[in-house]
């Protein structure tokens, strides 16, 4: 790697490194430069206007230009697992700060990659790690503009989305070292309880329904899951009558966050901006205000006499009314669920 680029990364000057790497790629596009650029862009993810697609594009170009695909895939996994771990630590620290509703970057939110430690821990699984992998990790994710994303809840949601997209990308892009990837995902699952998503499932029918709604109707799984797990409102809470502390609850509902253990999330459905009504897994469907699991083979949508669209036989309706063509929506939903039977 160019020494000026290395110094910029290690000094936390990621914007400077991004410019220098761009100049190198213009004159001499090579695998190492694209990997380092992916690392730099990953360090800049916690800023408004940045996209994970920038990182994956650079990793894809790195894979294309690499002579040894197995080594290239291992390098991507080492970096990505380090990034996942860092984001997860940020999420946990932010959740602690959420109690005070005050974003304080000085109280442990900034987590560095600790690249030397990640490299040492990775050697037992991945063997020899290319020198530029650790150099690309820098001193940690840039936190200077994290408040531009929004409040604590929005930052947690954003980091959760990034981690889901990260694991999904690895599942799609790692083609030779699949056994190693499965082993590493299992380790992450034991530590962080990963939610399985399936972005390869054919959801064309649902995506086509977007034209009949005045908002984004189908929400991809990587975006839908955080909307169920980090909502601080009354929605998306698994409710059980007579909780673990009846005296305290006085017969009210005991609230427990929804989890998708043993299920693969296919996506969510929304009828108004910023809100998720339903989430679909390979086995069941959940509703935002009644998290009772309805098996997919029993799902049939209908429009009632009041014009509300919901699941037949259950009080599970869309909470918004941004529909342009309710008949098309009902027909499309029922057609989709027939494909799951």
C-alpha cells in the first residue's frame, strides 16, 4: 500500500485516504487499492449520505482483480467480521446511553478496530492474513458525524441495518470458502444471536405492489428487522397476558421484544412512512400490534366492510391508508403467500 495512504488511515484521516486511493485507482486499478478503499469507506459509514453499497462495490472489484480468490475471500471475511464486531459494540454502548436519552461520544461509544487484536484472533481460523488487511482497518470507525444520522434510536437502527447487510453480503459473495464462512457465522450467532435473512428469495410480487401504495410498501429484511427490534413505541412488542410480575403489571401485558429464532426473515410490509405493519418469515407472519405468529400457509388477506386491509380471521390490519388500489394489493398479497405454501 502507498505509504501516504497508510499514514492517512492510521491517523484517522479517512477522507484524505479516500481521495488518494481514488487517484491511485484512476491510474493503476489493482486489487490491493480496491480493498483499502473498501476499508476506508467502511470507516466512514457512520456519517449521513454514506452507503454500504460503496463498500461492497470496492470489495467486488477486489475479488475480480485478485489472482487468488480463496485468499481474497478470507481477507474480506476478516475485515467484515471485525467491522461487524465493532458496530455491535457501538450498538450495545448506545443502548446503555439510551436510558439517559443523551448521546455522549465521550462515554465509550467510540470503539476502535484494534486491528492487531482482530488479526491475532483471526489467524487461528484464517491462517496468514495479508498485511494490507490490518492497515485498512485504521484506528476505528469515524464517529465525528454520527449525530447527523439522528437520535440514539435512529443510530442504533442504522448500525443494526449495516450489520444485517454485512452478513447478507458475505453469504452472497463468498463462494469458495463457504465452510469457513458458516463456521464464523456460527461463532457470531453464539455471541450476538444473529437473525437469519434471505435476500435471495423471490419477492418480485411484493416489490411490484409498491406502485399501488403512496409509500414504500415492501421493506427488505435488512431494513425491516431493526424496525421491529429498536422501536421504542407501543408497536412490535411480543405481548403475553399476566406477565412475570403480576402484582406490578396488575394483569396488564408483559412486554417482550420479538425474536426470530429458527426463522428466516423475508421482508416487511408498510402502509405509511416510517412504520412497519407486517414482517414475513419463511414460517410465519407477525403484525406490529399483535405479535401472534400466524403460519404462512394460513395467511389470506381481505378488505373488510370499512375498507381496511388485513389478515382474514384476525384483528391484524394495516395501520395506514396510503393505498391507491386496494384490490390490487389484496390480490398481490394472496398470490405471494400461495407461493410459500
